[in-house]
């Protein structure tokens, strides 16, 4: 009798363990944050006449429910209002289908799947049903390939659909990009990320906001293959990963960054962790970096709390802020940046200009002093 009772307990434990293992989202901190943000979202949309939340009254699988909660918790309010809940559910279903059907699908860590496969939005594009339309074509194209070869083949597919041409600053939706067959680097990379995510391959659009050696900027794609992030030129296929015309310039960048949908709980250098997105510093993937620490003090020597610090790079005949942040209670902030020259600008009380200082690649830290009273520009 005792052995039988023990067997029942062991079976129950195994069942619970398997159920937890199969859950799409397991990180307790992430689950708690999702629930927190769902409360925020419901409060902000409490007076909406749209049936935003009715989708959760429908029969959903556990994975569908968790995926929908993740998207609903962090998406912009405009996306909640502009697109039908059924649209998001269909995209979730295609993502889960890829996770099930692709050989690499079940090996994806929670972090990579949630932030870099599941989200529909890549940039400021209109959203469309690209995944639903293109999944059959893309999945057939990469049938039988390894994860790496599939990523390379998808980039060939993207090149067949879209070539480079300069456009305006608003990014076109993936299907619109296919229809017109061209786009700038931001649109090519948005399109390529959408294609890779459709196949269940984690992908993200990365930017250098300004080159350090010449005017202009550039966007490309990073793709997660077998546990490691690699880069590729969007719609610019090469014979292997980590190849592109920008490979050499990228070794001299001052900043490369990306935005992850939602609050990021993974490893990496996080520049900004907002409620709905996180900005990640990827510079060390390309160039030698150094952590520059900024100490901002008032003229009486006390720490300048919540002072805005801009890290500016000279480009296009202006000092362009490639990154910014607020000082903490100790008057400190920092940035991991490439080996070059930056202008540091600190301000407080309405964003008024306070101090300007140039730092060189061999500097580790500098101190800025704010005048008191603060100068207010008009």
C-alpha cells in the first residue's frame, strides 16, 4: 500500500514538472510583470468602446493565452486600438505553429522566443498579416535545412523580393514592401526580421544611429542561431553569417542598439528598460568598447540627481545624441561605447544647456559641474 501511494505521488510530481516545463512562460519575474502591465493596460483602456479584451473570453490553449497576455501587456495603446484582437491571435497561432513544426522551435529559450519571434511589430511600420500569408511559402523554402542554412536561405528569399532604394522615414509594412519591391535599409531589415520570425528564428533589427567615420547611419539584422547572435545584411545575402559590406565600418562604431518588445529580463547590456520596451546595447558584438562613467555634480559638490546626460557624436555637421540617460541619486550614469570621441552634454531643469565636454577614447570617467542657479533658455 505504501509503495502504491509513493508511486502515485511520484507520478503526480512528474506530471506537474512536465506541465511546468511545457509552459510557454516560466520566469516568475516575467509572469508577475505581465500581470502588472495587464492591470495598467486595462485601466488605460477602461473607457474604450472597442472589444479589446473579449478575446480572452474565448477558448484559448495555455500557450495561446500566455502569448496573448505577453503581447497585450506590452503593446502600445495605438496597436490595441488599431488592430482586431483576432489579428493578434492569428499571428500568435502562426508563431506557435512554427515553434512546433520547425526542428529548432522547441529548443528556443523563453527570452529569445518572446522578444524576438512572437512580436509582430519590428519598427514603426503598419502591421499586416505577413506571417499568415507567407508562412507556407517560407516554410516550404527552408524544408530540411538546419537553422543556420534556413536563416541564410530566407535572406536569399528576401533579396528576391526586395532591393534597396531610399524612401521616406515611415517604414512600410512587410507585405507593402513586397508589393513595391524596394525599401531603404530600415525597411529591408524590418522585412527580413519579419521573414525570419515567421520561420520561428529569433531576429532583431539593429541600428548604429550614426556612423563614427562618416555621415549617415545604417540598419541591419541580427539572427539567433544555435545559442548565439550573428549578423547579416538585410536582403543582402552572403555565403555565411557575420558577413556584409558594413563589417569593417562596424568595428569602429560608437553605438549599436536594438529595441526588444516588452520588459527585458535576459542577459545583456540594457540601456533603457521601459514598461513597454527595452533598449539593448549591442556595441560589443562589433567593436572594442569602454564603459564611460559620468559624474554630474552641482557647484557645491553635491550630486546632481536626475540630470539629463546626452552622449553626442559629431555627424552631419551637428552633435547628434546617440544615447541619453538620467543620473541616479549619486549623480552618476554610464554608457558602454566604442573607442572614439564623444561630446557629453548635461542639463537639468527643463532641458537647459549646462555643460559641454569632449571625451577621448582613453578616458574612463569624467565629472561635470552644473551651474547654480540653472540657466533657463527662452
